[in-house]
């Protein structure tokens, strides 16, 4: 339910509206920043963890939605991410620990590699993997010509577009 409600809010509503106003890049960046900030009150949240989460799920899921224009792909990735991380592996998921899991996983090492008290979403390893996925998604979006250039549209008037 959390994954679905977050995807409806941050991708279907916020990203879609922002994309029509400021173009794809602006829509992605602003909705991803809002997604990251929405997790600021989670246990273990640090500025780096929130930045990482903004890229990992904020940007990546906006790109997945943009590629398919189907919210279910973003919901599926998000729900699968949370389920595997929290319920299967028992790892911290955005600072939350689920009480019933298949495995109990703990990570030792520097916070930059383990994500510390926020979990793997706050680690450079997860950030790096998601950046690679984002690059692939951007290439697919460009190939399918689904990228909207910078636009400024206010009200029902004509848009000012720049390619």
C-alpha cells in the first residue's frame, strides 16, 4: 500500500504535473527531491541517505514511469525493492526494520558502504547500481523520443518551449 500510494503521489500526480510545466528533466529532479525529503523523518536519515534515496528511487522510478507511462511498473519496482530488502533479507529499509522476516541481515563496515542506520539505500554501492540503471533508462527514453524539453506552461495559455 505504501509503494502504491507513494507512486501515485510522486509519479502519477507530482511528476506528471511538473513535466508539463518544466519539462522532463525538471519534473524528474523536482519530484525526486520531494520523494527524498518525504523520508527525512525516517530513522537514520542523513543528508547523504536522502540524496541517495532521491536518486535511487526518486529518479529511477520517475524514469521507469516516463519510459512506460504505466504506474504499475514503478509500483512493482518499488514494492519489490521494499519487500526484498525488508521482508526477505530483514535489512533496514529507509531506516525501518520489519519485525517478521525470512532472514536477519546485518551489515558491518563504514556507513558510506552499508548505509548505516538508514539501510542500504544510504550506501554508495546502491547509489552506484541505481545510477547505472538510470543511464540505461535515459538511453531507452531518448531512443523512444519520450523526453520533453524545457517548457514553461502556466495556466491554460500557450507554452514556451525550448528543445
